[in-house]
C-alpha cells in the first residue's frame, strides 16, 4: 500500500473513531435528556456555552491521544485478534474515564453512572466491531495477493526454514518470502532439493537488495559465529530504510517469551516467563486491593468472632505469623489465624516421620498439634482469611502460587520449582481447586507452572470461582 494512500486511510480511521466517541457521548446523554423532559430537537437547539465547547474540544484531543497511545493507528498485521480487542477495550475505557474525571472536576450533572456505562459500552462495541471488520477486510485482500510485504530470509538453518513455512501458512498476514541468502554449507542441499529459493550468498545481499523489491530482511543466522555478518546486514538495512528483524530465540530457551522494550533510551530485548507489566497486571492489582478491602469489611464480624474463639479456647496469640518467600524471593510475614498449639514450630522435627506429603513440604492430615477450634478453622479455610491483609499490603495476591515457608523453600531440589517465585504468591491457585494436600508435591509444582504459563485475568476469575466449592467441600484440607 502506498504511503500517501496509507496516510489518507489512517486519517479517515482517526476521524471515524472520534465520530464513534461523539456518537457514544450523545447516546449516553439520551437518558438524562428524557429525564429532563427535553425532546431531541430541543436538545440540539440549546445554546452551547463557550466553556462547554472548549471542554468538549479538550476531550476530543484527549480521546485522540489515548487512542493513538494504544497503537491503534500503527501496523497491526502481526498482532492477534485478541490483542486488537484488548487494546481497543483499554483505550475506550481510558477515554470514558476521562469523561468521568471531567464531570467530577467541572460538576457536569449530565454525566452519571448510567452515562459512563452506556458510553463505555457503545464506544467499545462500535470501535471493536470496526476493527474486526477492518481486520477481516485486510486479511481478504492480502490472501488475494494485495498489500504484500516481501521478506528475504538470511540463513537456511532449520529455524529459518520453519519460520518461512509458518509465514507461508498464514497468507492473511500478507508476507511473501522471496528467497533465502546464506553461505555454502551442507544444509544447503536440503534447501536446493525443496521448493525454497536460494537467491544469493551473504556477500551478494548488498547487490540483491539494490535491485530487488525487499520490504524486510529476517536474520536467522547463528549470532555467535555470524555476528559480524549480521551486523553488516543490519547496517545495510538501516542505510536503505529496510525493516530488519531477527528470531529472538538466540539462547534456545523453551519457556521464555521475548518483548522489545526501551530503558533509559536504550532498546532492550526482554526474555521472561511470566507477566512483567502492562494493563492486565495493573488490573489484577486493582482487583486485589478492592476485593481484599471489601472482603475485610464484610467479613469483619466473622474475623472478630474467630479471634475471640481462639483467644478463649487455647493459650497463645490469636494470629500465627511466619516468614514466607514472595515475589522474586522477597521475605514477608504471612498472617493466619492460629490453629495449633503455641510451640507447633518447635515440634516439627519430632513429627517428621508422620509427614504425609512428598517433597520438602510438611503436612499431616490429623496433626496432633491442632487445637479443637483449629481443626474446624482448617477444614473451612477460615484460618486463611487474615491473609487478606497481606493482599492489601501487596505481599500477596488473591490468586497465585501458595507462598512456602523458608524451611520448605530450602528443600526445593529442582531449579524449575523456583520459577514460582517469578509471580506474586496468592491465597488460592490451581492447587487449591484440584485437591490441595491430597495431590503429590510434583503435581502441585506442575500446576503452579501451568498457572504462570497460562496466566490471564480470566484464569484468575475461574480459579476464584472454583475455590468456593472446593472450600465448601473441604477437599484436601490439611
């Protein structure tokens, strides 16, 4: 697609999005209009104050900045449909919050809770549908050979060939592999015998890109032995304005995902196995804070009754505090209702032979150290409720791998077990909804890894929903 045509289409899309935001604003104003007894004609014939006009223009500018900041007007051909949807929802949510903030600052009576909900729903739905329709249209024209980007793959190792096959299997992305470039090595025979085309060697890349349509170059060379060649190719691309990409799995890691970031002006390639940042992590923390605060207020009578029951039925403190390892092995004090005799920690050594759980953890179903009230608190999981204070403080989350005592952490034999420290620990996780203490230690660790690898806000909601029946059944509690 030509640069001028692309800019025209992007400008039209920007105006279209702003038109949707204005239409959503007017749609949200309809309920308030009818409540005041105004007809549509009377509403539009109202005299607009200069102050309101200026405020609305400022909102338009803010909306444009927000929509642009979520990269909605950049090339999104490599992004998934889910990314399109989530970026759109994030942008429309911030745009709607901007209206709410303006209403609070300037005392706009028109904007209430119903207004915010209607505007958010209308703008999110319309912009999301427009993006999905646009996405479908672009996919169709690329499948028919239009708006293609021509890619030269530098390297003929199995990773390079596999990448080319994946690109060719996704014609909707609009990428066409025009050929390969590499030195003479035994693996070239496989390329020559296949349908892949070797267009030049590494020395001939400069001449090839001078006379051929090349939009992008993908470097798939082993960087350890070909760093000098790769650097020259990257410099060539920079000189001629050609996009250069390279496969990020330079260390052949199996789990880590790569993201491009900027730190103090320096570009970085970040490899991580869990969520580092972004709006989902922010939303997770916001939910933790709001939910823990609300639950502590609602459950305060139960917390008080439990504290009194513990105090009057057994000697010792009401709360049990123990050092645990949290995010990236930060130590914190976990709070639980005390369910055992005061010297329970000191008696672990003499009870080691009664341990019923594999691995470094220590659990006994009918633990002799339990008090009568403590046994009931364990079976109902009421003893876990003070951990809501840990969630409020930020040491824990509602959902995440259970924090292990220092003693158990010292007994971890496999380094992959320690990947559980890459996320904030939680009150509940997949372990809790799959049997708790009744499952083996290795399976417990595998469930924690599964949670980290598959994490999403939706997974958190499913685990929270599954925790309630698991607690009511008392399955695996110890």
